[in-house]
């Protein structure tokens, strides 16, 4: 298959994701990865589809693979931080959000990351007292 089709298949996955059809989204992302296995953006999208279905280990694996391919891929770093936070791994969430803020300081996601770090810091201080 033409590697350009991977982008179209990934986009179809994103449409399915937006419609909350996470299984279909996941299938499209996997197909896009079959065509273009080293795509950090597709891996991050796959992680998000797993995350939405509460398949946290699979999501973490997909995000980690995306970051291994592109250590500056902000979306995957942010998503990993959110997953770690939801899993209660606050130090890992803080580290990932801090890394995210090295890449983006101005978006809505950056504001959310900043609030997440502030919450973690407050909780850490309270539990230390």
C-alpha cells in the first residue's frame, strides 16, 4: 500500500474516535501502523483509543512507543501524563507534565498541565505535613 494512505486511515480512526467508536478507531490506527509502523502520531492516537476504553497498560505502551520514536512529541507526553495522573502515579504524571511544559507553555493543554502540577505539589506538601 502507498504510505500516504496511512494518514487517511489515521484520520478515519480520528473520526471514529470523535464518534466514541473506540474499537473502530483502534482498528484504523492499527491498520495505519501496519502501513507506517514508526508513526509517533498514530501510536499516540492508538494510546488515546486504548485510554478511552480504560485499557491503561496498552495505552501506556503506545504512548511510550510514540515518545521513544519522537522524544519531543508533545501530544504523547501530555497523554502519558494524564494517564499516569488517572492511575494515581503522581510523580510520573508530574514528570511528564513538566516535560510537556518544556515543549509548550501557551496552549490550553499547557494550562491544564500547569494546574495538574500545582495540584500534585499541593497534595505532596499536605501529605508531608
